[in-house]
């Protein structure tokens, strides 16, 4: 508070300026500013006292994440309830994994996996992580792999579909009535 002392009289107004630091905690901060007159009394002969209650909102970082296990097929999962008072960043991701946050929804997507089981740890952190280590969330995404036989069956089915399209396009004639 500046000034912390001052003078005034019945006709003079004194201005006080409050300065505060940013609140990077997840708790609301509260304070009470009290100003007392030293020399000026009210009708009862008591010093005048005025108080102001001050409340500073908590920094919001809510990332309701959980470890995710995907089937081998390309898939995604959306988790609602992500909130952050400021900017945030997502850790570097491998090419098979995508994480996006939009309108409070965290979406995690994985491309099809035909190689081997894979896993990656994802970190989402507030721009103010240096001020409060709790402003981050970490979760693991694991994706299983198709058994080799299933992978081969899928490839055969895709080839069969492409072959059928090719044959229809080039060799099947239209019947005339």
C-alpha cells in the first residue's frame, strides 16, 4: 500500500494505491485493507475506520488427464474439463501421436499401429511452471499393436478392395437390356 501514512482533513481526499504480485497458486488469496483516522472523529467521538476486503482469484490450471491405452487401429479420446488461466504448452510428440486442446476439451489421437507396441509420456504445463511446480499434468499414452496375422488380413482386405475397384473399372461391361 502506498502511501502507508498520510494526512487529510474534512475536505481533503487521500488516495492509496494497492500493488500486488500475481497469484500463481491454486488458492484464492484474501486480505483486508483498513484505514483509520488519527485525528478526525465521527459524531460518537471515535476515530473513523474504513475497511476494504480484497480477494485475488486463484490461478486456474485444471488438466483432468489419465493414462490412455489405445487399440492398434487409429483412434482418439476426448477428455473434457481442461482449464488454464494463461498460456500453456504441450511437450514434443512423436509423429504417431497428436494432442490438442480446444474449448476446454483435451483430445488425444493416435495413428494406426502395425509395428510394435509404443508408448509416450505427454506433459502439459503452464507458462508459469517456474513459479509453481503444480501447474503441470503428465500422462502416458500407450498403443497396442495388431498381431501380425491381423495386420496381414487388413492388408489383404485393402488389396482385395483395390483389385475389385480396378476390375470393375476396366473389365466389367454394362449389360444392355
